């Protein structure tokens, strides 16, 4: 099984956004313990760096991303995937790019708190809370 971890899930952990951080951390830990491959994209990493740098400074942002890249593989985003996401008319262009990257990378699941932006995905998508409940 392969899972794409979305920005919000990582930011919940990094910024300790309660109550979401508890569920996000538990879900990631359970996936890792089960031997599930976790993935991120460059867009996700860029979002995390940008937001954490604003809130906590660049040193904390770098440390957190270094930690994430220790347990997540980088899922490539191709230029054809970006164009494909534009053709699919996603409401949120950034999430559209994530969806196409996840589909191209044959992900089984997208772990996100932003369910409404993933409704056009052919893939399964769950919040950390939903994943923990299943």
C-alpha cells in the first residue's frame, strides 16, 4: 500500500494544531508500523517550508522537513501531470496537481484533512481520524 500525505496533515503535527495533531501523528505512526509506504510531493514540501518558516522560522522548517523526508518518499510531479490537472478543472489547482501526481504514482490513498478538494480523485481519501477509525 502507498499513501500520499497532504500538507495539512504534516502542518497539524509541526504546528501542534489541536486536536488534529494527535490524530495526524497517530495515523502516520500506524501507517509506518504497518510497513506502508508514505509519500509527499515537492509541492507539499514547499507548502510546509513556506508556512513553517512564517510561523516558526527557517531553522525549524528545515528540521521538520528533514524529519519528514526520513520517512516519506518523494513522489514526482511531471509537467504533463500539471497540464492534466488543469484540464480536469479542479477547484483548487494545487490539490488538482496532488491528485494527478497521486494517480500517476499509483497511490492507494490520500491522507488529508481537506476532503472537499479531493472529491474529484479516483483514489480513496481519508482524514487521519477516519483512517484511525477504520
